[in-house]
C-alpha cells in the first residue's frame, strides 16, 4: 500500500467532487490513458487503454477494467489489469480553509514483484500529473 497522497489548497470541494464522480473526465486527465469506454455488460465498469514506454524504447498498449463506486466524499475503484495487477483506490476530497479543499488518494497494489518497480513508478508519475490536471480543470 502506498502512503496517502495529499494535495492541499485545491479548488472548492464541489468542483473536485464533480470530476471524481465523472470517471471518463477523470481518466482522461491521466497521461497514460489513450481510450475509455463503458463496459458493455457491467454498469459501473469501464474499459481503459493505457500506453506505457517499456525500457525507454517500446510503446506498449494494454486494456484493463476499472470498477467504480461514487461515495459522498469521493470515489472508490478497483482496477484489474494484465499480469494479475489489482489496484484498490480511494479518492477523498474534504473542505479546507478559504473555500479550498484537500484531496487524498490511497492506493493498494497487488502485483508480481518482477513488475512492481515499473508499475509503481508509472503509477506515481502518471497520478501526480493527473492530480495537477484535476486541480487545473477544477479551477475553470
């Protein structure tokens, strides 16, 4: 499990929550996501396509599913990706001073030790950029 990531001083809670509750918008803020489609049979499940660079040389695209549950103060999700990767995420947004908000992201990762370093490095960098883009979008 990663330590919680906490971003302070984000736009008001309602604007951040609106983005968290709109998975296609949230997913498109992730620089690795190239496509997102509603799962044809599962109501709260989406199929995403990511592209990552392996060994700095080869672009690798893959599909994975994400099940989402909107909650009053954020969103919970379970990601099922190739190679047995499972991510459990909790995104929470809380009011803070001066009409701003605080966003936390808690992620637990299940994956083979062989791919854990690459997986967590990609997750850290892409979600850092996603959170920056989320803050910019919520300011609009």
